């Protein structure tokens, strides 16, 4: 009877036995394709998970779980280190041509130098002062009282120096326009779609799909940056109304009526000096500041504060941010060399870094938290200034205690290892 059972296939009718033949032929072709792909792959000589030899779905699954950093550590422990060649996407981060990399970096590199970053200190101080004001009004208690429990990690992320005027997150106490959440979702998307790149053309760059979906997170973030750029050009930016864009002397010596130039001003200045620079590049630089700069700095600050609360009594405050950078690197390294034998980077065990000056110098030379050489993170000096100033302000200005001191922060690795759950109570030092 089974031989006479009819199975409907578009365009023809087959018996069950005929369907079985088609199924076996399809499975055979699939097996042959996977086997040929495996045999032709130059990576087959390297050890790794069995399923990963044939499909990217294994990696996609673990990336989507947000715990790929744990999987990487286990793989490195079992199989050794790996080498990743990022020659497909050429950006400031992955460009392997030294001349092209230098050309992309040159127009804005001077704005991230120590001397240039120092001129931004008033903007950073203003933002930190507003942070403290909001914390005092909403959560911090006076001496003898108990402060309200809240997530300090979220408030750290609200600090920003991309634009001279406040973006509104601190005063609102929330991601009111969804930009920060959009930045996180972009990172999530890049992380797992990067495992199967062709999906990007199906999900985000498919014109048919775009007709039936709302604008994506990348469009929302880009739109926010475009809006700021247009407002600055039109003079609608409230903090810039009194400033003449072409007055170089005023830019060099800000007055009480003229705000300190911010990164948006400097990017526009770079465009004026170099006609090849477009508004699109300016928007891209602003997005990098918001996507990469804000998150990585917040990660380091959260880690430093949490480490200070978990291991109090450090002789020098400066070692807490340095140790936290080693313990929770802002961009998780896929190379096992990030975890050398004997390292305390994953356990957070301090070993008295200040005991010997020579040892400290050697550790500084070996510190790759921000990369090294021409590939060093362009925002290193800005990030360090923010980290040290925010951590020092919080530690010196408040008595801080963890709501759940026995728990570790929850870490979600999606390009950046974002921490969640830095819930604290705060009491103002010296408050009556």
C-alpha cells in the first residue's frame, strides 16, 4: 500500500517510494556539499567544535545567548589560541592597510590627543556635576539615613561628552528617546549577524523587507546624529547660538558667553580644513562616539566601582580602574593571549601593583586594554579621563554599598561585555 500512497509536490505527483528517492537524493547532495566545503576549507587543520566545521549556526546560537565570552574561554583552554583575520570589513577598527588606516584616522586624531582632551575637561566636569545633582535629588541620603536602592550602572551610561549641551538622559533619568537601547540592539545585531553575513542582506538591506518594517535601530541612531548636525549648522543648537562657526579666535579662547567647542564642532572644523570630508563621515564619527565611546567607558567605570566595593581598602585609587580594565576588558578579546598563564585578569586578584616602580613600568608597557602602537584606541585619553574622574567623584563624594554584596554583576557579551545589576545605596559624605 505504501508504494501507492500519493504525495503531492508542486507540479507533479509521486508515490511514497519516489518521494523517498527525492529525499535521499537531497540529503546526499547536502552531505556532499558540506563534505566538499569542509575539505576545501583552509581552517580544517585547526581544532574546534565539530558542528562549527560545517555550519555557522553553532556560532550563531552561542552569540545569540550573550555568553560567547565563556564559550571562548573554554575553547581556548581546550584547543589553544586562535587568529582572526578581519579583512572583509574595512573600517578604522579593522583596516589592515597601514596607509589607508592612517588616512582614515588622520583628520580627527589630533582631537583625541591628551592636550586636546584636556580642553574638554570643563564639559566632563559639567556632566559629572549634573550626575551628582540628580543622584542627590533622587537617591542619595544624608548621614544617619538609608539611601534608596537604584541601578548606578544605568546612570553611568547617561553621561556624555559628544555634544556640549546635555542630551537629556541625566535630567530625565531614563533613555527617553530610545537611543541608548538602540545602540545596544545594534551591537546585538552585529554580533550574531556577523556570524552569517549574508543574513544582513536579507534582514536589513532587503528593499522588500524595508517596505514593511519600521526604521531599524541603526537608522534611529543615525537620525539622532543627523538631527544634531543639522541643528548645529542652522544655529538651532541652544548652546551654540552665541558662537560664530567661522570665528577661529573665539574657538581658541572660549569666553563666558561662548561655549567650549565639543567634538561636533571639531568634526565640522576638520571638514572645513579638508574638502574631501563629507557630512556622512561626520555622522559616522558621532555614531562611533555614541556606539563605542559611551559603552566601553561605562563598562570600565561600572567594573571599577564594583571592584572597589567588593575589595575595599586599596592603597591607591588609581589601581582600581587599571585592575578593572584587566578584569573586564571593554571589548572582549577573542585571542587566548588575553588570558596568559598566571594572569589574574579573570579572577580580579590584585597583587600590589605599586610595590615596585620597575614592575609597574613593565606592567604599563604590557597593558593592552586600549591596544598598542598605531592601533591604539583613538579615544583612550578621553576614556581614561572620564573613568578616573567619575570613579574618584563617586568614591570620594559618597558612601556606597552594594544592595546584594555577595552577587557578581550579570555580564552579557554582545561585542561589548555589558554589565547589569550594579544596584547600590548611597549616602552623601559630609552631609548634615
